[in-house]
């Protein structure tokens, strides 16, 4: 009930409230919509001048940059630079593909600093449904 009555809150302690998420969403929507409209204006200008816009802006012709295309860094801590996988985020959703960059440590695992103490939680995952891999 408390949360229901605070939908107009921008911040709850240091967490964004519902209004902050809405504000951010609206701001991104506005910026992306303006970019799309500008893109359409540029495409329309090319078409009106008798040119094929795909010749000027085809993404398929743009070279893809890889790690090997970059210059050697002037300084880089090997802990961060000499890795086989790029860093990734913690993902609580299933299915998760690839190697997780971080994971939740269970209440009885050795890395849990509260192991052996009373904890009232456990890792829960719902039963996979037919649409989980779609």
C-alpha cells in the first residue's frame, strides 16, 4: 500500500522511484524519436535529389571494429586488459547463455560471508515455460 501511494516519487532513499524511471524512459524516447525524425529527413532529402540513400548510409559497408583494430594502450592493468572474455553483467533471468560474468552466491556457499549464520533466503528460479527461449 505504501508503494502504491508513492508512484509520483522521484527517489526512494538512493533508489529511483517510479517517477524517476518514467522520467528517464520519456527522455530516452524523446531523444530517439528526434534522431529517427532527423534520419528520415536526411533520407527523404537524398531520395528527392534522385540519390539512393543506401549508397550513402548502408550499415553493411561499414567496417566492424575489433580488439585487434585498436592501438596498444599506453597503460592498462593486466587484471582488466588481459582477459579472454569481455566483462558482462549479472543476469537473473533464464535461460542465460554463455559464461556468466557474475552470479548470486547461495546461502551455504563458501564465498558467502554470512555462511553458517541464520539466513532466511534461498535462490529461487521459476519452472521454465514453453516461451522462455523465444
